[in-house]
C-alpha cells in the first residue's frame, strides 16, 4: 500500500470545489446523453486520481450516483461507471465504500449486483487488512458473501466465490462464523 502523502492546499481546494459542485456533476452523471455522462465520469475519475485519499469525504456525494449508473441497460454507461468505481476504490482505500456495496448487492438490477460484487473483490485485494478485520467491516463482507452466494445470476455467484476466496485469505479466523447459518 502506498504511503499517504500530506494533503496540500490544492487538494483541499479541489475537494471543496467538488463538494460545492456535486449537484450539477451528479446531474451530468445521470444524463441520458452518453457524451455528457461520459465526460462527468471521466472528470470524477481524474479527480479521484488527483486527490487520492483526500477524495474520501466525497464518497457519499458521488459513489451512490456511480452505482446507479451500473443499472443502465447501455453497456457504455455501465463500463464507465465500473471504471470510475474501481478508481475510487484503488485511490481512496476507504473501507466506508463497503457499506454502499453491501446495499447494492441486494438490488434487483443484475448489472448492479455484478458490478458491486466485482468491486468487493477489488476492495478485498486493495484495502489494508487491519481495516477489514474490524467487526463492522467484517460483518458487511459476510453479508455481501451471503447475499451474492445465493444470487439468481450465475455470473454474480462466480464473483461471490472470488469474494469468499479473498475473505478466507484475509480473515481466516472468521470463516467458520461466516459459513454457519
């Protein structure tokens, strides 16, 4: 895991501007116009790359909208949203993302459940293990495993297996609790 660099005034100003502009940016993200939504998605991805862990306070403003984009029928929207979600996971390294993913794996949209499960695999592979060992995070991961393991969609179940395999490696002492009904 890369060392966290001190937050500069530029990052503080960018984060403040993103917070103040969250409504129009989210509106652009939700647009049915592919170019507008794509530009907004690329903007968020670039901001995440620039801010790194300083993007963490902005997760509640942008991650739910990105997850909603994964419910669209148009694969272009879904692919862009998944790439942006993966950038958020990789650059912020924030376990708070798991809460949003745990809610998303219960959605009726197969594409959202699949995207969320794939993001959980990335979280387990990217995040600091001591952060995931904390009781609330471990319980969220276990709930995600339970929800995705019995999913109606085979692709989601395949990804659930990857989540469980990563979980066994990270939290071997909790596996018995997870598999018990």
